[in-house]
């Protein structure tokens, strides 16, 4: 399993992102290269029909990003990824996935092994023009998300005094951590790079964890179920894709299902999840904001919120709601994030109590339970 624990080289603003396309389909290679070459921020540096050819080309063309098919002759995408991560851990990898059970399962395997993101492969139905539009809308933003962003001012890099780490933002009252009771839940929001981050984080949680964990990972249907299955193999805790009425109880990790918002609620003396297909928030369903707002409503200051790697700023409003209630907020730092969008937005808004590297997230959680 590849986990970035130090700053990885990223293309700086002003320099084009170098992309290598790896796919055994001539049609897909043509579609991808055409879609990417139309964007002035992207430079196509080569293509390859399988993993053997791609591995030989990597040191020659020095890509920042590789788009990678899974099923290829001679060396498939999973095998290629394992080799790549040994020698080139800094290169970002976007998998091409089919929206099938087999495709979703293989994509989750790749993401847990260290792939950074994925797009769905162009359908055989419809015209090439339609496929090109769909591919351009999906792939170009995912390639460009790896552009390095300027660091935020005054970002905490480890445990900080409350006055420093929880600086007051407009409309947000300071934390009153001294008054809170025992923490009763951990809520996690994550997107790009999430499966790898969760595969590192979940095994660190103790077998006798006395609180539940609820997670929103931006993914479509099928993918979240396979993610829960993969994580279950790495921990004695119970890991499930949430359903309507799933019990929120100590020692259980619940992952929001793809295409459904997840909330927590009280039902008599018990706690459970409830799902809905309300409008997407931040272009996401499930959305971190939806989950975090419900955690703020139900648990108040007895909650811990964690925001990990991801593009965009989903989670920002939910963190505001949690912080208003006195919850403790932990944010992954830029150096260990694949994309510092979601956690960076919270750090810039001075809503985080602490900003730490991925290996320090669980120790911070346990310290504040």
C-alpha cells in the first residue's frame, strides 16, 4: 500500500501538467489524447498500449499524471501500478473504470493500492462526439486538480494551543473544549485520494474503539460497497456500507452509499443512519456537509470531525456547524494530501483545531476521545 508521508512534487501554476496515457484501446487513447490536448494547461507527453511499454516510457517522458486502464495485455493496470508505486511514488494516477461490478471492484483495488482518482470509461453507446464531451467534462478537471496551490497563511502543522489552532473566523464562536463531555462519534469526510488514506487510517483504529465512525467518501453506487469490503479486511472493527436504519454504535464504521446523502439521527434511545436522494450539495451526493450538519445537530460538542484529502470544499459548511457546537476538528495537511482542496478550505477559514499529516490523524482522534 502506498501512502504519501512527505511533500510530493506537483506541477506549479504556470507550468503545464505532463500526462502519459496508458490504454490498450486505440479508440480510447485517441479520445483521451484529443480531450486533454485541447486544454492549454495540459501537455501530452506520450501514450502506451500496455503496462510494459508504459514503464519503459515513464523515465523518458517524466509525466506528472498517468491515465491508466485496468485490463490490458502483457501487463495490466494493477500490476503496472504496483511497479510504479515502488519507483515513482510521486506520479499521480487516474484509473479508467467501467461502471460494472467487475470494473468497480478492480478500481477500488487500484485506489487502495495507491491510485489517486478515477473516471468512468466512455460508453460504447452514442456517438464519438458525445463520448468526447463526457470524457472532457470528467477527465480534464481531475488532471488539473493536481496543480499545486499556494499554501494558506498561518496553517498549524501539529498540536497547537487552542488560541492558535482554533482562531476565530467571522460568525464562528471560539471552541469551549474545556466544557465538553466524552466524545461520542467520529465523522470523516474525504474525496480524491480517499481510499488510500482510509486504508492507512482504518487499521490504526483500536479493536476496542468505544465510539462509532461515520464516513462520506465521494463515490458512485457499487464503489462504496466494495470500499467497505476492502476496509473490513484490514480491521477487527465492523465496516459496513450504511443502509436506512443502520445502527450507529461503538466499534462500527459506516460508509455512506454512493448516490445517497447520509445523516445520523436519534430513534428513541438508539442512534441510526437515514438516507435520502435530495439535491447534490457541492455537486456531490453523498455530501460531507449533509453528514456533518446532522452530527452537529445530534452530538453537539461530543463529536470529532475529520476532513481528509479531496478536491473542492465539501465539508466546509458542515465543519462550521460542528464547530459552532464545540466539536473538535482535525484536518489532513497538504504534504500528505493527494489534493488539498477540502482540508485546505477549512484550514484557510481557520476552522481546524489541528492540521497534521495522515499518520498522525488517528493519534489525534484517540487523544481527544
